[in-house]
C-alpha cells in the first residue's frame, strides 16, 4: 500500500513532476542556460580553483552554449527537450556556476531577457549562499511577486571538514542565514546536497538531511558525487583512492534520507546525471533510470516513503497493515482518544476490537470517533488493562494483536498516566491471549517521569525473560522521544 499523499503513481516521494503538474495543471520544462557567470571561490574573492568536483563549465553540462545569446540557448535546449516530452510551459533555469554573482544591472538584463520569451512562467536560479547581495535580495523579492521564482542554494554538506576539503569557501552559518533571508521574502528555496563526498560516512550524509529538515526549505536536489576528468577531485582520487559509493550503497543512503525528510519538501533530483565521456567514477551513474528504479524498488521492499520517520506511528501502522486481517480479533489496551482503535477497526471490518481505559473521558472520545465513522464491531471496558486476561478469558489464544500506547491521555489530565506495575502485568497477561501468530505493539514514552520508570522496568522485564522475542524501532536519536517495541508470540 502506498501511504504517500504527494503521489499519483508508484512514487513514494514528492517528485518535481508531481509538484509542477498540480501547481500549473500541466507538465513543465526546466530549460537550462549558461549565462557566463563566475564564482567567488573561483576568481579569488573567497578562494581559487572552484569546488574540487566542478567541471570546467561549472556543472552546466546540459545548459546551452555560453557563446550564444540566452534566447538562442533557450530555443536550442527546448528543441532537444521537445523530442522527449510535450509542454507549453517553461521555467528558465540559470544553471552553470553562480548565477547571482554579478552587478545588479547585469542580473536584471539577463533575467528579464528570458522572462520575455513566450510561455516562460518562471525562473530557477542556481547560486551560492555567499553570493547574493542585499540589493539582489530586494530585486529577487520583486521578481517573486510577478513570476514563479526558485533560488537553488548549493550546500553539499553540513560538515565543515568536508566543506573545506571540497573548497566551498563558505560556512554553514552563511548558508542557514541566507535561507532565512530568502524565506523572509517568501522566495522558494531548493538546496543541493552531494552523497559520497570523500571520507563522509552514511551517518554524516543522513545528518545533512536531518539538518535541512529543520529549515524552511521547499525543495532538495540529491546528487551522487561525480568524479570527472580534469578536476581536482580526480587528482585527489588518483592519489588517495577514497571510497566511491556502490549503487547499492547509494540507494540505501537515499532511501534512509527520504525516510527522514519532511514529506512537504519537493525532490527536484535524486541521482546524478553526468556526461559519460567525462565520467571517471562511479560508472553506474550512466544508467540514470536504473538508479531511479532501484530507489523505487527499495522503498517498496521496505514499505516506506518520504517522511516515514516523522512519527513512530507510521511504523506501528506498517506492522498493523502486514499483521492484521479482516476477520481478526484485536485489543486496544490503552484506547486514549480512539485513533489506534479506529485504525485497527478499519483493518478488521469482519472482526472485533476490545478496548480498555481507566478514564471515562477516553471511552467517551473513542465512542464518539467510532460512531462518527459508522463502526459498531467493538466493545470498550472502563477498567485498567491489568485485568485484560480476566476480562477476555474466553478469547485466550485467539487474539491477533494487542496494542499499548503508554503515557497519558492526549489533551487530557497529564497526571493520570499508565503505571509501571499495571503495565507490566497487562503485557504479560495479554501475551496469553495471543494466537500462535499474534503480536503485542507497545509505544513507550520515556519523556516524562513515570514514562521513564515504565521504560526502565519494561526493558528489564523483556531483557531478562524474553530475549530474542521482541524488537525495538526508533525513528530519532532523541532519547526522550516515543519509540515502538514489538513482542512476538513464540511457539
């Protein structure tokens, strides 16, 4: 099942094609241009030599010929694209090098010249965070009020050591501050990152995405590092033979990044697209659609999607989807406001649910929710879940799933929480209710005092008595965040 809402096909992430089609009611082309700009880390203002991975034409391999006018470039590139796709809406993409690195009058002349072309509905401007002046920001704000504008900021990595190695010549603070300045003006921001930079680990690449997740960005471009001929990166590679990601490693990392990335961030690019004649490594990059297909297949195999790690409840629902069948008997041992019960009952249309809670408010909220959804195949008990076995004795060895959502009632009295002693008794007793394929799902909340005690005692119980019979799933490194324990019936 594809739970991802920003998709109308098999994609489990928010594609640029989907975004354009739903925003403009049409397919949209980005037409790549080379306006002949330089870079501040190329001409000596910030550094020399440019980024070590950059080609001689500044990553503008698919842009127009810099010796031609922007208008001629536009129509030449468009002619090639028209052979593959049909559309009458275009975004002019200033791609090569740093496209805000010039006096304001030069920028205006170049931007305005392409905005006048027929069916150009917007601009996408690739640049660096240290190369947008205050007067340029003011102009971009004015542009944004009369056309569709996106500013693409190169970051590549949040890790300072790597940034120095690749000769970025700007700090992470510089990047973060420019994102804030652009968003103050309501300008859409797309960020470029590179996987596989020399000596970076998988964890470091995921950290870059997690950092971006906290910023107000609208899109991301995920690249695989290209080692191209006649670059400083190639010279470094010949000397040190640093590890280059395999296709399998890249796919694994990208899928992890997508799972951590906010669902509302548009994926503008998800792999590299080098010219084959210039490429040294990795050679698997020349099969672009093969890489895209492998990413789709891996997400399907995992049954995950962009933003999956936003909440641990996505993992809970994934397990329920695989475990629970239409005719099953299930138990919600902590009904709260009824959302777990509703999810379970939508899976057990011909089965039955038993629910427990000590608060009358919880029963009332759950009853109201289920009745609003025309659901009747359930029974709720106003009693502690520690009495689960006594109450459901006739269903011993017949229950397919028991779910616990520990803690307090959301929007209720936070002083009333599940308690360690009764919780442990309930978990042990509910185990006796399970059929031979049954499972118990426990969402643990260690972020409050009683929840921490409950966690410690629960892990002690499981560790001492049920080794290898349970799994722990976490979606964050935050030690106070809720996480999931799955306990399986062992024959």
